[in-house]
C-alpha cells in the first residue's frame, strides 16, 4: 500500500476541538512536524478534514 507524508503547516489555535483531535490522532503536535502513514481510507478522510492545516505528499 502507498504511503503519504503529512506535514503540519498551520497552527491549531482557534480551531474547533474536532480538528485539534484529528491532528493529534494523525500524530501531529507542532508546526512543521512530519509524519508518514499508510494511505488508507481512514487516514485520507482525516487528512481531508484538516487539509487547510497540512501539506500532503506521496512517498514512493
């Protein structure tokens, strides 16, 4: 399965609690932090919900 690299680029301050929890569930706690996950449907859905706070790239 493909992997994706997710980088937090915007702050979670003044965001709804749901978005804060989604970032933490993805493993993101600080700006410019990068994590890698398998590109499952669940992860893609989480990234879609906080897409305005993160950058996503596919890892080969």
